[in-house]
């Protein structure tokens, strides 16, 4: 029996959706985060059956930063063994990533950082919120920082002097810096250990008791208001050792 052309096209489109999703998942296999473009394609297909959004206004919109198409291949050559061991299943990871906005994905997956005074957690808390609580990864859900270790670094960025636990994060030389900068300009990147996604960077110009400044993107975190666990300097001491 002949199938109407419109129905055939719809069924064909539906059949293709899992393959694109699988492509993004394969890119994430063993902890390698998929490119923003791959996630964006999969996200679009996941939303294909939802109601079409109204037409956008003709007002000028800020252009999304463009990713380097060769970046993933070059990054893999520089990766360390721990970079290939994500502690989430593909389904857990992919489901969490698809809930993020394009900007939040750009921060978490492409290793970029927020502009000063603009940060906001995925559940709407501004970077300079004074509320007490815990900051968790928006992707893995792991508790990463406590407001008890938060301080005003005077640069418009969410900052802490220690992580919640040294076991929850990885402090390592920024892979993108290795690819594009001389060694004396390499920064120390902070990565969520469970999801292997970018959080921010740590510097040696922080306050006592650790003298470390963890500059973290609010857009990759979820803030959970409530009692704030005390800051623990030992957790910072267990991380990167600055010369």
C-alpha cells in the first residue's frame, strides 16, 4: 500500500533522529565531551515533535561564538588518561546536557568563561547572591562548592577559596591553553570530575586561608539554598600546587 509523501517524509525524519543523538553520545564516549554543534543538532531533533516556537523578532541579537571545527581532534592528542573516564552513563550525561541553554552548554562543553557581572546559575541565582547554600554541577549533580568558602574577588566573577571536596573536582593545566598559548600563559582549569565538564580556573592570588581563587562559571552550577557546610582549606591544599 502506497504511503502518502508527507507521511513518508515524517517517518524518515523520525528514523534519523536516534542516529544523530547516537552521534553525539559516541562523541561523549569515555568522557570526551561532544562538540557544541553535535549537541545542538541532537537537541534540535529531540525538540522536533514539540510545538514550533513563534517567529523571532527582527531585533538584533548577540551572535553565538563559533567553535573551532578542528578543536576536538587537536584536543584529543593532548588529553591525559583521567580525561577519558567520565563517571556518568551516556544517557545520564546526554539528558543533563540537553536541559542546558546554548550559552550554558558553551561554557560547560567548550571550556569558555562568562563575562564579568553576568553569571547566573541554571536555576536563576546571580553570581553575587549572598544566600547560603551549596553549589552543585548542573550536569552531574555533584556538590562542588559551599557558600561558606565564597568571597567577593572584586572582578565580577563567582569565586571561592576552596572546593567542597578535592575528590569532586580535577585541577589540571587547561587543555585549550596547551593548544594555543606558550607554557608561561597556561592556566589551571577546574573540571567536574563526574561529568568531565568545564567549571572555571584557579589562581594563586586568593585570600587566606588557602591563597587560592577558584573563579567559577555560575552558568554551569545549580544553587541549592540551605545550611552551608564550612569551608575546608585542606580541600584546596589537596589540589594544584602552585610554584
